[in-house]
C-alpha cells in the first residue's frame, strides 16, 4: 500500500469498496443489467469477500454488517456504539 499512497495504512472504505464492485459484478454476470432482476439477485445471493460474508434481506438491507459509531472529541476518536 505504501508504494501507491505513501502510507502503510489502508484508506477507510477501501476493502468495502473492493467487495462492493465484485459483488455487483457477480450479480450482473448472473442476471444481466435489468434492474429488477439485479435487485432480486442481490437480495438472494451471499458473497464471500475480503471483509467477510455479505448478504441482504428482502428489503435490501445488509444482514451481515459490522460497524462502529465513533465521534471525534477534542481531536480524539471516541467509540459511541
């Protein structure tokens, strides 16, 4: 990573973005570009990516989310949830 960004850290959201692109590509490969069929496919499928298993419920909400809510106080990140 340092060769590309000058830093050893992976930028926030990089891994999620990577998995999102490959998840969508797999869904498109399976059903094409019809948006109704694409939505149905995303709701049905489970994708095993670099951040883990990704799946959605019937409403399209991610069922396997892992996140934390943080707030910056006095220049320091503090976990809220």
